[in-house]
C-alpha cells in the first residue's frame, strides 16, 4: 500500500488495534487505512476508516478480542483521544480469514 504516511493519531490507533487483536503481525493484513481531518466548533481531530484481514488459525479469537469492550476501551494515544470507534462490518473469507472494517474518530487533546 502506498500513499501519504499516517498521521500521529492514525499510527498510534493502528498500533493499538494490532496489539489488541493479539495476532503476530504477519497474520494481520492492513487492507485499507484512510484518515480525513475533522472538526466541530470545539474540537479538532480525524475520522479513520480501517480495513484489516485477520489470517489463519486464531482469526475468530482475534476478532473476539477486537470486539470485546472496544467502545469502552482505554486508548493510549499520546496527545489524542478516541472519541468513537466501532466495527462496521466483518466478512469471512473462503480461506478462513476474516475481513474487519472499523471506523474511528480521534480528537486532539
């Protein structure tokens, strides 16, 4: 995947999501990562669309770890806060992999 480098908030969020899944990095494929600036009258941040493919044995368990308490999770994103995060879709592939689409909103603190 090529393109602009990830922002600080995006990189920290991705790192945290990968750790949360608990799979070796060679078993998680980043299929999509798109971030756009976002702002309201009082806050600034970014909206993120993330696509992950969880591969091989343990994909179901990794999905369960991602889902479990995702909305209430505490995120350590130095200088940023996860205001909203959810899994918007999952799809099982014929090879046993699971595609996961997430959306998140991070705010600068």
